[in-house]
C-alpha cells in the first residue's frame, strides 16, 4: 500500500504542525506523516522489553522501510497503525490513522 509519507500533519485546529521556525538560513519545517511514523518506530514502548530478538528485528526492518518510503503490504500497515496507536498522542493517532484509511481508499496520494 502506498502511504502519504510527505503529507504535512495538522493539529486539532487544522493548522500545519510546525517543528522548527523559519530562520534567515532555512525555511520553517513541518511535521510530516513520515516523521510521525519514524518517531513511533524510534521510541521504545514498555511492551518492547518482552519482544523476541526476531520481533525486534522485524520492527526495525519495518521502521527502515518507512524511512525509505516503500509501499507496504496490508499486514505491515496494520502493524504501523498498532505502533502509532501505542506511542503517539491521541490527536496524532487520529490524523495518522485517517490518512492511512484514506490512502487505502485511494483518496490520498503520497
């Protein structure tokens, strides 16, 4: 499934979420779908302690696939949703899950 990696995420008021202010040397930076997923795969969840080495490897492999913006099989997308649901805040989970659902319907492009 093709995910909308470059989509800029919005807050509850509908504003783009800014991660760095503009300076004379660089433009402002905004939180993308890809950034949110990478955060979810880079942070440790308490359940990770009980993972087998093979499960940790699979989690890392999926995280690196996200970093490379590859199309994911549906079962990996389900794992992404689960990970996001465990590690991001409620409003971000809402936005990310909606984007995934819209991508599944073909309503959002990367």
